[in-house]
C-alpha cells in the first residue's frame, strides 16, 4: 500500500477513534522530543488508509508526518514510538492513582468494610465480623443523597464505580456516561460540622476527573455533592473555603444538600462505636 497512489478519498476515521489517538499521545506529536501540539495529523503506520485500528494509528506533526511517508521514519520506529506512548501512559496513570490515594485517605467513605468485632462468641468455633456502624450510616447517607441528586437532575447514576489499573484503583461515588456530552462524575462528602470546610475538596474532584479522562479517553465533568449536618450550613456564607475552591475549577460544580433535605441523618456517630 505504501507505493500505491491515493486515487480515492480517505476513509473517515470515527470521532471516538480519533479522540483515542489524540488522548494516547497527549495531544502532542508522538515522536520523542518533538512536543509539537498545534499542527497535528493522524498517520497510518502501515500506509494502509483503510486500516483504522488504533494500533495502526499514530499522531504526528506535519514535519514528522511527511518524514514517515518518505520512510525517513520507518514503520519499525513508528511502532516503537507507539510502545513508548503506552508505557508513558501507564506510568502517568500509576502516578496519578498513587497521588489520588494519598489525597483521599481518611476523607471519604465508600463500601463499608467488614472487620472482626471485639465481642467474639464465647464458644470460639466461629469468628464474628461486621462493618463499623459509622461506615454503614455514612454509606446510606451517600446513597440517599445521590438519589436526591438524580431526582433533581432527572437522570440516573451508576453507583460505586471502580476502575482498576494494575494495583491502583479509581473509585467514583457516581458516574453518568453521556453521548455527545462530557460524562458526569459524582464525589460525595459529608460535612458534619462547619470546621470540616476546606479548599482542597474541589481539587480532589478535579483530579478524579483528569484521571478518569486518562483512563477512559472520554471527556468528563465533576459534581461535588456536599451533605451538611445542619440547615444553617446551606447558607451561601457557609462552607466558604469549599465553595471558593470549587468555583475556581471550571470542570467541577457544587451541589449542597442538608440531611433533612435528603431525608436521612446518621446522627452523632463516633468512629469508636460499633
């Protein structure tokens, strides 16, 4: 195919596939050290314009695209550049997962974990396990809050969605894939008291959005769903740091509900109470 003239129109590359090629290369020329991000073209490595498989497509700047067609950059080199992109992508995903894990430690609750209880059976023939009370109640609060958000937005969300890459995991409280629009990610936080207010919550959601886009190749927006323990915390002047932090991020919006609005209050829950 490399020596045959192009007598017919180029077969169209589907938009989703084109996006995958762009995301894979980080919207930059795939040739190491180039970094051009303005004038980019998709090249067929085997010179067969009908072979629109992802592994046969690579993003190049105009200069390196011309060099590829002239075989100055041969097919073997182009495939090696593809492999470098994949290796770099996996490294970046791992880095972001580690960073995200460090950020979320101790800040959110997901599925309640079952642990051995202190009051074990006297007979000793069985081991008693149960999730901690506060985790169950927080989990229930998150679920009814997402249900309230679904009702207000007129849509449904997948719950507790997990993406795995190697040993790393990205856990989303809610996810709504959408065609033709950015997917919606929901991150839930419970503010039992006003002192839990902070500017970092918006950044946390923003990083989850960025990692989701990296893992899936799909554009996304984040929704920070804040649940407050008191009606007075619904006021605009309440949670000033959280509100300002979210407002500064274009891809994240804020929804605030009180426990009364969602119809469930976990009560005075202590981490030491089972």
